C-alpha cells in the first residue's frame, strides 16, 4: 500500500524546511509553505542557486510566529506568520512571473542583509496576491501557487531516492530535492506517471515532472556545494530533452488536510515520454 511517509514545508523560499506530521491544504499549497521570500534591491528572488548559504537559515513555527535561526551564528529572527505590514505592495519576480508582496519589516530585511552580506528584503505574499500556475498544465484555469518555483506541491517516492542513492558513491538526503510529500512502498519513479491520486480523502493531480538544477548539489546542512552530484548521475538516466527530471509537480483539486500515514490511491496514470540513457 502506498502511504504518505513525510511532509515538508519551506516557509521562506530557498531556506530550510520543516518536517510536519499533518498539513492543511490551501489553494496555494500547504499552509505556510513559501509564503515568504527574500528579494534583492530589484525585487528579484534570492535562491540557493546563486546563494547556497541560504541553506543555513532554519525556520521553525512557534504559535503565530516564524523563528528563523542562522545555524552558524545561532542568531535568530522572529516574525509574524501573517504580517500586518503597513508597507505598500511591491512587485517581485520569480523566474518569469511577476506578482505582488509586502515587505515584512525593515528590521527583518536588515537582519538578512547583515547575515548574508548582500542586499536582501524579506517579503510576504499577502492574500490579494494571486500568482497563477502555468496555463499549459492547468486543470481549470485559475490554480494559484505561493512563491514556489511554479507549482503548489512536489511529490517524490522513497523508492526513487533509494534507486538514485544506489547509483551514487555518497548517498544524498531527500532534502536536496525539497519535496512537500514523500511516499513509501512504491516502485522507483512511479510518481512520473501519476495523474489523478488521493492522499487520504484529498484529491490531487500530477501535472509535470520536476526539472532539477544545481540546487540539488548543495548540502542542506552546511550550505556548501558538494561537487556535481547527484545531477551528474541523474543526467545518465533521468534526462528528457535538455532537462533532468526527479519528482512530480502537483496541482490541488480539493482542500482538506493530510497526515503522515495516510493511504495514497492512484486513480489514473498518464503516458510518459522516454528518457535518454547515456
């Protein structure tokens, strides 16, 4: 039986994740997932791709607050999970998308600027901000997401990670791939073909395999690059066109809540493109 084995959220885009036992599903994704983001002076998102040291910032949720700790200095910042900033909305950019956000506070932005040694502002996606997913992969045309790369949820199978690690000299942790859902008891990479599926009583749709980048080469504990793996190995058997794929992007069909241990039922599957084998 397929089961949900792990749940993760990443309250601030490109910073550390939080493992949960239960999560509420909202229209944007998991509750509190990537509602915050760091941007530069031009409003463009900051990512581990260019700034791997972002991995050393570990968030935690305590009541109505988000506590961010710099694991190297042990200094912490406390912000409200639902900021009531008096700041005006500003335009922010994630890849090719432009949406609106509010600056959390000058204090928060200065804290990150000093910690990172680069100009940084901490922003929050307010309720009025409606960032739509790609129309090409939409189900009904008005799905939205948070500050994720493009889709509200990412799912990866334990067997997929095990298959990859069996090919690596040094195994990698699942946190290299930043999933929201991890499931057990499946076949390697079977999530590639999932279309409609349920987790407990909540329905989802797999819409697009996730293309991986250099971020998977960053050690999420230290914020340091660890060479070319696992991308080098993935390139040998998970390449489709010019993309390296691992995990499935997911859209939400209904709201509800999910818990570790929930049964997963795959209702329908889709035809897969062939992968290149080097």
